[in-house]
C-alpha cells in the first residue's frame, strides 16, 4: 500500500487528510549504505590512478549527511580523484595493499598541492 491515509481534525474544525508516502518510511537494508553500492570498477579506477601517477597519497573523507565515506587520491602535482568506499577500514586495507600513505582528512586537512592544482585549473584557458 503506497499511501497511509489518516483524517485529522484541526483547531478550525476542518478535517484534512494526511498521507505518509511509503518512501519516507523506508528503512535501509542491513549492511547496505544509502545510494549505489561501491563498485569493483571504482577500486580498479583508483588503482589505475595510483599506477599512472607519481607520489600519490590517500585521504579518507568521512561520511556526511550528503555523501558516503570516500577515499581521495592526490598525486605529486596536486591532481586528484575521489571515489566512494565502503568504510574507513576498507580504505586503509586497500591503501596498505598498494603501499600508499593514508591520512584522515579530519585530522590532516587537504594538501596544499591539491588546492594549488584546483587554482591552476580555474585559471587555465578553455
């Protein structure tokens, strides 16, 4: 049943219908985060980024109300990429398998070279 309809009397004595749409009540499945699941292709893309660039470091970005946990990779020149990851623990294990230094953005902040790269990209002629 997609709608749950209830009638309510207001102070003005006017009856009104209230409907609770089913998707407002939907619960997350156990063990599954909101949004699309982490894909193997995401991890392969990140591994390719590491193989094709020098001086890559990983940064764990915590889950927020808008986004899931992500891992941010920053190369020596500031070029960066980001992908969703299931948890900080998985990100750490993945980084250690690739011998990458990994940091927590909440503790370390974003590297200056990443901000410099973003500024260079803004000023670049199209």
